[in-house]
């Protein structure tokens, strides 16, 4: 098992791109990203537990529940949250524009947004740049896509890993954004994982939910969750390993690789927290079980007093 370059484009059959659509006045870097698989994928997702949920979250949750997807469109600059019926229509227009341009089923397109809450998304600017977004899809498009999803992030966040499953090389790639409104018990800020592993949708969902418990769900920055937190994973099977349909040895090898990727990304997100000067990791030993250990660690890293002490560089001696 080794880390490699390529982010979401590292797995076979995936391309990506990012363009500047002009969603938010004054932005000069890419603000719209697209991830695309050359074949239909199994998929799974986890989402914010905030009582207020953005329209893209509602749409994508309904579509990942089908277990099939092929593309993900993401915009920054506008969260499309607290936007009501028009916001729901705008999320649908985003996915419809992708589907029409790529000539795929609209139900295979997932949607995510991040940015300002409470303002209507100028979806027409995204539609006007869709041909450019699709025509620019490439195996190195992760470099533009990883920037397009950033808001208050100071650095882009991505990684990828290669491992062997059933004698076949399998790759997992990811990119994410997030530095504020981050707290335990969420999906993530915005995170997108691709893999060429052949794995069924139920096993993919099981692996994702198992993995986030000890990675993303152990991160706390400011104690606030977001309206838009989403973490989705697509698996297209291009590695041609025997499909994982049960929790066997191949499943646990895949889970180990997924944990490696998600741990790396969780550290990147925590380290880039808004105003953060320190990355704190809490290790618990001697707990009677994993759940107890995690609860103890969460109590420490979620403490405002602990955070204030580290920020103020006050260390007990």
C-alpha cells in the first residue's frame, strides 16, 4: 500500500475538471468542478446531521440511495442553502445540464455546493460554462477541480493510494474542502472519493460509514456543523478485481486503504482550520473498547478550554 499522485483522477476511468463560472463576484480562480466516470459506478454517501440541510444535500442523498451514479458537479461561492423551492430547482438544473452535456441519465449526477448561505445560486452561469467544463475533462483535471471547491481553505486537500486486492492493483483517490463550520458527528465538509475497485453498493456504504467513525467524525475545529456537509464515494470496478459483495478479506483490505485516505484528509482539514496554528491529536490507551476510547478523545479535542490553551500557548508543566 502506497500513497500516489492524482487525487480523484488516480483511479482508472475517472476524469475531472474545474472552471471559473463567475458564481461570486471578484473570484479569480475556478469555482465549478466536475468528476466523471467513463462507466456507471456503485456509490454511497454520508451527510450533515444539521437540522437545516441545503438543497444539493437533499438531492444527492436521494440519488445515492439508489446505489448508482456516474458524475459529481460541485460549486463554491454559494451553498444553495435556505433557498427553498427555487434552490431545489437550481440544484436540479445543475444536474440536468451535466446530464445533457455528457449524455448520461440525470439520476446518475450528484450535486454539491459550498459557500454563502441564504442567497439564490446564479445557476445560469454554471449552465453557460457547462460545455467548457465537460470538454476539459482529463486525467489531470484533479488539479483544477481541487481548487474549484475551495472557499476559506488556505490550501487544496487531496490524496490517493494504491493497494492490491485479489491480485489486482486498486486505487482510491479523494479531494475535500473545509476549514470552518467543522465538528464531530458529520459526514465531512465536502469530500469526494473515487475508486476503481469492484465493490457492491451495500459493501461500499458499509465501508464508508465504518471508516468515517474513526476519521472524519473525529475532527473538531470550531464546534459548528454545516448545512452542506457531504462525503460521497464512487466505485467503477475498472480494477477488475473480483467484486466485493461480503465482508471478506478483500473487503477489509479495501477498508484499510480507505481508512488511510480518510485519516490523511481528516488531518489536512483539521490542520487548515480557520485561525488554527496547531494540529492537536489525542491518543487514548487503556480504554475498555473502541467506542469508549473515541468518546474520551472527542471530549478532549472538542473542549473549548483545551483549544484556547493551545491557541494561547499556555501549557501546563
